[in-house]
C-alpha cells in the first residue's frame, strides 16, 4: 500500500496543481435561459449546448427559468458559485436594459457577471403595412405629422429593445403615434399583417419572410451600417436619425470571480462552435448574425450597450418598472 501511495502521490499532487481551466469541465454545466422554451434565445442555447457537449464529453444542460423579463434566471446565475458550472445566455434586455429599467432587478450587472462571449446579433427594422402611403421613413414621418395620434406603432414588450427604439424614434422625429406594446414578436407580426397596427419596430428574424414577400414594407434598419439581411434597406442614420442606433444580441456570461482559465476555455470553445457549419446554418435559419470575439471585447461591447440603453431610456422618458 505504501509503495502504491508513493507511486500515486506525484500524480495526485500534479493534478491538484493544475490550473482550473485544465480540469474544466469535470461535471455537467448548466446554461440558464430567462425565457420559455421554443423562442430564439432558447434555440440558440440548445444548439450551443449540443456542440459544447460533443466537444467536452460532459453534458451542457439548458435550464429555462422564465419570468420577470429574464431577471429570475439572471439573478440565479449572479448568486451561483464562480466555478464555470452555471452560465447565463442573456440578451440585451437582461444584460443592459433591465438594470436601468428596473429599480431592483435582483442583481448588479456591473459586479455580478463575467463576460465570456458574444453569440449573435440581430438588427431592428422599422416596418409599415402596405396600405400605409409611405415608401420611406421620411414619408412616414410626414404622414404621422399630418395625422397626429392616428397611426398605431406596434412594438415588442415594454422595456424591450424594439419598444425603447420606437420611443426614441418618436421623440427624435417629433411624431405622435400610439405605441402598442405586445407580449412577443409573433402577435405583433400577426397584427401588423392584419393591418391592426400600421407601423412596427421589431427584430428582423420574425419579419424577414413577410418583408421579402411584400406583405410588410421595410423602411429602415437601426444598425450603424446596412445589414446583410436587408442590404437594400437604408439605416436610420441615412434617413436622418443617427442617434436611433440599436440592435438586439445574445451573450454568455458567468458569475463574478470565475477563474480566467475557465473563462478562456469557455470563450475558445464557444468561438469554435460558432464556426461549425451546423451552427452557422442554424444562425442563418434564425436570421441573426454570428457573434464572436474574446472576453475582453465582449465585456467592452456590453458596457457600451449598457451606456447606450441608459441614454435611450432617459431620452424616451420610459418610467422605471
């Protein structure tokens, strides 16, 4: 027995001295999503979890903890052990909007998270029903000014990127439209197709097919440059509103003080997964743009987005929830 211990001891000591990333993951990893199954964030999470599972040989399990605009899942991850085994796939809302919009979301985004990697981005698009006599954003503004309070402007839920962008646009353009906030993008798209709302701010993925079919008319996108998803559609800046720049996105983060070797290993695996043909095909199906970049770049992006949405909420005078 003593001889066996003498033989094993150096190996045990070596294992114990290995950096955290070298042993990670040694057990299943939880990937929390703050929204119900079946939505875009959930689909992204499951595709990524599958690829990480294949790469590591350890299960990456998606857990849907919906509620409170994503704050429930985000709060759970914020209070989890910083060991890399509880991660969050968040979006612009939970990471950069909710901390400003909600008085007490249950976490401090500046202290409670370590950025890992950007997964995908999705521009917003300003649309009109074909019955609206406006072929451009300028014509829409002119129509709205001639008919104050008579055009309905549909958006996703209050506090979403689409809602806030729409309110900022109204303030910047000086137009009076009736904002109608929906619980999701599907009912908004349905009501737009039915002509119940004449104008809409939404992400491109759920509306791209209708835009290409001509059942909805795209007037402008909210990205700084034109998007490959709708290359023929001008930006808000080109239409005269350079301050109305926004997009939705998804990123993975971990609890604070997660060891840097684990962050690096996660970031490397995520970036490799994002380049796999199956993942790229899924991103194309979802009509989103692939992310990428290292943890430092992701953290800088999130900080810039937080400052942006803080300004938007202030400029649009959105009341705290």
